[in-house]
């Protein structure tokens, strides 16, 4: 057992060193593939949605098709940690803990290999690319090689700071919010700074749009705290003291507990931005990016996780409201019976996406054991609900 723990920690550290951005996970994928070969799955599917991989373990017995998913990509964040295994990739590092999630998936692969003759159905390990940009899950779902596997259930986890180390965070229905990014570009006319009247400066229009974005959640939905618009970037012209700018850009992130409210908010935003631009004689371009649906837990899959956790006798936490961040596992939850849950990283642990964050190695064995229990519980649910 101790040797396995040491091996898993070293695997995680190796993955941490080779962090890669979304859609560029070539080294990470190759590393994972070499580890999978040692586990001898029946099939290894490559280039899923980019650099994604799926390992399929077939027991040869009738039973559920269960898929576990982890993420290959890292973030464009410079790491300030000084430990030996820090990222070797300039300004790229695993600041969301995907290296830990990948290690847990490899760990459950070892367990499946060792227990294959005791299991039923198929177990799929999905190593998904490009989670951070909301592109990976959709790209995997667009690949017939994955959809032909026809998972009965899908499960995924994410480490969560602010919660006790090793605790499980799970809730019914919506777990994480829907979100999307908006880029607003306003185009006027530049002029000499000494003669601004000869140009068309978008500044006043931008100020009006910023006020609209600040107030719109309450206008559209009332005092609904689940709706949020966050301004993330504002740019006006260039650094040229002799020029009155003729172009500006606003970027914002929209979030809500449900996709319908987000659609309503997006439509109203578009209507108002177009009206403001027209009033000031400006051209406008609106571009929506990084669209995440709400991550919704299926009732049956949620019950499976609850029973799996109960067998471990570890703390379970049920948040009263969905998390405001988003996950592209949401697209799997739209297509399969799925459950997404959290593992507590520690109440004082550095936050996700912070330069000093690092995945807690203590969570690796907890995650593996929990996934193993989910495999066992899923078989029980399958027998109850699917077999005569």
C-alpha cells in the first residue's frame, strides 16, 4: 500500500512538471498513454477531441458501462512555488489540480486491472483535453468513437479548497453554474487628441454599457443572487497621448444557476448594447466565448455517489446552493446519467487558479477509493434497474 502511495505521488509530480495549455496537451497525453499500456486495457482510443484518450476495460460480463473522467489541461499561470517538481513550462502550471485528478484516474485504472475478474460490464477512463476553455467535452462528444461506447453512467470529481481535507462535497440537481464570456467591441473613429471633435470616441458609450452590465442582473431577474456579471477586462484605444481613441473593448463573464436565465440575460444584454452603440453612432461587434452549461447531477448517479461515500465513513458536505464556477463536464451531464462532486482540499489551502496553489497529494488515495466504491455501487444499481 505504501509503495502504491509513493508511486501515485511521483506520477502526480511528473504530470505537474509537464503542464500544458488547453488543446496543446501532447506531452501529457503521451505520458498518460505510457501509463495506460501498463494497465493493459482492452482498448485505448487516442486523439479524442484533440489529445484526449479513453481506456476501455471490458469484463466480458453483462453489466453497466461506467465512465470516469479527468482533465488533461493546465492554466496560463506562472507558478511561484519553489518545490522540486514545479512546472517546467514557462507561465503554464497546474493551478486547478488536474494533475491530481489524472493521477486518481490512473489509480482507479490499477484497481480495475487488479479486480477485473470480480467486476461486470465495462469501465472507461476518459482523459479529456481542453476543459478550461469549454471546448474539450464537446469535442469528445462529437467523436463517434466515444458515443459508440454508450456509457450508462459518468462520474467526475474536482478538488475544492475551503472545505475540510478529504471531505466529499455533493449536492442534488445543479452542482455548478452555467457561464459564458462576452467580448464587446465598439468601433468609432480616431482623431488628433487636440481635435477630439473630428473623431468618434467610444468612451461615453463604454461607460453606459458598464453601468448596464452592473445593473442588469437585478433588472432581468430581480434580486437573484445566483445571477452574476463580472467585468474582467476593459480597453480603450492605445497608449498614444496624441490620439483620441476610436475603438474600445469590454469583456465580461456571465453566470447563472440555469441555462434559461443565462439565455435571457444574454439576449437583453445584446439588445441594450446594440441600442447604446447606435445612439452614439458606433459600430458594435458582440462575440460569445467559453460557453459552459450548468452541471446538473442525475438523481440516480447522485444516489450512487452518496452510497459510495457512506461506505468510507468520511465527512459529507451538501452546499445549499450551486457553485458559481463552471465545468464542461456539464455537457456530459446533458447526455448521460452523471454526477459531479468535490473533494475538500483543506480549509486553509491556496485557492484554485492562484500562483501558489498545488494539489494535495493526500487526496489521491481518497479519490481512488471513492471511485472504486462507485464502480461497486453502480453495479448494484444496474442490477436493480436494468436486469430482469
